[in-house]
């Protein structure tokens, strides 16, 4: 057994008694209550999901396995000659909560290479789709088409003890994670580069191989590593993580579950916001005849968007109440690598102006930028101007978190998800009575 799987197995054995105790002995402890506003308003803030992979504090932002973004980047083994860590080492870290050594990281690098061959029929499926299909539709379809490869589904069909569920879920998760970069790069080259795809290079780590298959030169390998790690996980409540977890809770395998998660990520209030940001910026530049707007002009564009009943993409968040540290991490990259990029300057100007406009508008609880406000500018700078593709990049990163989560879901025996619905009439009655009385 490879080192990561062995360590994961030990960790699972240590965590299981904690969960058993929490449910069997302490299960009736009340940790939250639910208001009508939360019931109608998308369950905001209701504490009813569990994950140890990451935690999102409204003020501080994301911590992966207890570490901030800076701490994570500093702690993990770096690819020689690169600024950013191996994605494979980050996978080990997310899976176990432990920073891997170089040897442990390289073990995952090798393991992913062994698992990376994409079945040829996946490319046939993609080629058979209309060329103007959205890249997210292609990603979701490609993943779903591989469902027959599921180790979990095959082992379940032959009869499997519950305690073993995590093992084939881990196998599926690794198999899928190792293949996603090539699938994503294929979609990009097939759709936007006249079908001229570039074969995988097995000498490279995941980030560098992705850059190679995309056909984009250095430092795009580091962009890929940074981007995938930053977009990996944002605890369990965001739509794509939750959708993946929800579908997996029926004991659907990783292919069904991740494909479902990607369909959620493809919504403009979620992952698609990164393409919307670039679309918005390009619309502003078009209206300006290519020249950058002044702050006053920009203010007017923002108000025009709000007054026409649309959202400012890349701003606001369901949990965060400050600038997303994933935005800041990417801004620091831009300051170092593309300080004079005109779109970066415009993104900075939006950062100066938009929070004031949104505050004056008075609706959003969080006028600050999220991860999507900054991510497209980096891609655009390195020649990836087909912004419809940006959410696919988000999806490959997201896989790191959600696949780790569903492996642990099965390890700890998390239940089939099934919240209870109520009717509007019931809500009206309970409101009149000052709250629902326990039966
Ligand atoms: N522009 C305009 N209005 C906004 C807004 C924005 N950027 N953000 C929030 N609002 C509005 C909401 O639409 C809502 O209006 P109504 O009362 O008319 O429904 C009101 O402010 C209150 O919303 P909120 O409580 O502050 O925010 P929500 O938790 O409801 O929604 C969203 C969070 C991220 C969906 C929201 O801020 C938004 O639509 N932002 C723009 C789209 C975007 O950037 N999405 C990506 C978020 C990060 C992410 O998931 N990445 O994948």
C-alpha cells in the first residue's frame, strides 16, 4: 500500500471512535436553531454539515486543515525551481491533515502518473458533443462518462462491508483527480485551438503537465499549482461541495457525485462568476473604445449594472465578510508577475470603487471581492482569453477538496442526507405562535 493510503487508513481508525461517541453519547446536544429567514434563505449559517478538510471564518477566510493560505504555501514541499508547492503534496495534506515530506509527496506524484491515463472513449464522447457546448457541460459529461470505471460501484455490486467503503472511494477519487488535468486541457485545446491537443508528459508534476497540455509556457505551471490549490476547498456548504457530498451520501460513486458538483459550480452565482467578471470587464472596455475608464466612469458602470437588476460579479459572499484571502493571494501574484497588466489595473480600480458603490446600494452583506474577482485577469494575461473556460479550471481545483471530503464521508459513515421540508402554511402558523412548539 502506498504511504498516503496507509497513513489515511491509520487516521481513519483514529477518527472513527470520535464520531461514534459524538453521535451515540453526545448526539442530542443542541448546536444551532433555525429561523424562517434561514429556511427560505438557502440555509445560510445553519450549522448542520461536518468537515475537517477546511474551515471558512467570515472574517479571516479559509483555512485548509487549520492552515491559512500563506501557511499552506509555506509548509508544503515545492517543485524544484518553482514558487508554489506540488498539487500532489497538497492532496496528501488535505487527505491526512499532515504536511508530507518530499518523499511522501513524490510518492503521490508517481501514483497520479500511474492513474492518469484517460480512457480514449472519453475523448470520443467529448468530440461527439456540439462544439458550442459550454466547457463546464463538457467537463461534467466527461466525468460522468467514466462512471463505469468506478471501483466503488463495482465493489458495491459484489457486496462490501460498510467499513471498507472509504477504500474504493479513495481509489476512485485518486483515479479521477489524476485524470482531470488532461480532460480539462483536452476540452480547452479541442474547443479553442482547432482540436490540436497536446499529449501528456509523464515526466512532469500535475501543475507543469497541465501547463504543458494547455500549451502555455512558464510560469503558467506555477499559475496552475497556485490556482488549483486556492480553489480546492471552501468548507462543505458551498453549492459544488455540498452537491458532491449530497449525491455521494446516497452511496453514488465519485464520478456521479463530482459530475453533480460541477453542474452546481457552473452557476453564475458560484464558479461561473470568474467568467462573468471578465465578461463584465470586457464589456466596460468595449464601451470605452478600449481605453481604461476613470474612477467616476467606472462608478457609473457599476451603478448601471446594479440599476438594471444584475449583480456585480466577483463581489459579495454567502459567508465571508471581508476581502477573500484567495483574492489577496492572487493579487500578490499579479503584483509580482504582471504589475503593469492593464486588466490588473482595472481590477484594482474596481477594488477601490465597487465596495463603496455596493455599500451605498445597501443590499449585500459583504461588499468585498471574492476569489472570482481576481482569477480571470491572471488567465487572460497568460493568453487564456477564452473566459468561458475559467470555471473548468476552478472545477479541477475544487476536485481536490470535494473528493477528499467524500472519501472521509465514507470513512466516517456520514449518513444519507435528508433534511425535512415544511409548508408556507406551517411557517405562517409557527410565526403567529411565536415559534414552533416541540411535539
Ligand atoms: N452585486 C449586487 N447585489 C448583490 C451582490 C453583488 N455582488 N452580492 C449580493 N447582492 C445582493 C443579493 O443579490 C441580495 O439581493 P436581494 O435581497 O434582492 O435578493 C442581497 O444583496 C443580499 O445578499 P447577501 O446576503 O449579501 O448575499 P447572498 O449570500 O445571498 O449571496 C452571492 C452571495 C455570492 C451569491 C452574492 O454576493 C452574489 O450574487 N455575488 C455576485 C456573484 C459572485 O461573485 N458569485 C461568486 C461567489 C463566490 C463563489 O462561490 N465562487 O465560486
